[in-house]
C-alpha cells in the first residue's frame, strides 16, 4: 500500500495523494479529475519501480476506460448552459478528450513516444496485450505504461502496469487479468 486516506470526495483524496507523493508539478492543480488520477497513478508506479526516464524516454502510453472524459464533458456542458456564462472556460474545454491525461504524463516525464487512449465497455486485457506487443515488436517503443483509468464523479479506479521485452512476469492476457483483479 502506497497511500490510504479516507476522504468524502475525489478532489480531496487526489490532492492528499499528490502531497503524499511529494510530486512537484504546478500544472497538476489545473488538470481535470481524470488527468489527475492518471497522472498520480503513473507517478506512483514510475517512482515505485525506480524508472530512469532519461533512459526510458521511448516508453509508450496505452490507456483505456469506459467513460472517456464524461466527467469533464458534463462540467463543460453545464458551463455552456449557465445563463451568466456565455463563454465556457477554455481550461475546462481542453480536457474534454481523454487522451489529454497522456499528454500531461508525457510533459512531466519528457516522453516523446507513442500514446493511445481507447474506450471500451469493460477492461479489455486482450486489446492492451495485442496493441502493446505490437508497439514493442515493431520497436515503436522500448517499454509501455498501460492500463485502465476510469472516473465518473466520486467513483474512480486506476490500474496501471509496466511492460517491456525484459522482465520477471510474462506479458500475456491472463497475467494482465490476474493483476487487474488483484
């Protein structure tokens, strides 16, 4: 367990996680909730695995979820419909695509690699396996940070894992499912 605190809402929880991780990234507080969740999950995993980003700058990002950026989309829609606010905030609009969280991770870690964000009805280990293996086998990436980052209101889930051609655990569909269900 890296971090555990009870909070009444996601916003308070993710701020506490950010502080506990001792992460230094001023743009964090401007991000939408999905980006904050993905960013902190990536930060925890990369720090825990002691990844040398200077050597791993060809790390692909392959994420997925069910709701896309629905949480932010609803905030943007609410701003448009508000009578006193004819012009919704561009700061909210920029996050109405789920792949923006990949951009935030890439900026923080100076990754210039492949990245993709897929939307599925459910966690799809088969797609993560196939797509990631394709990136590794074609040398489009030397490693990949993969997973599922889902957020709807105060319901959230983040599951990320690292994969490369070398490692202790075989990268296959069953192992991905087992890790996800653990």
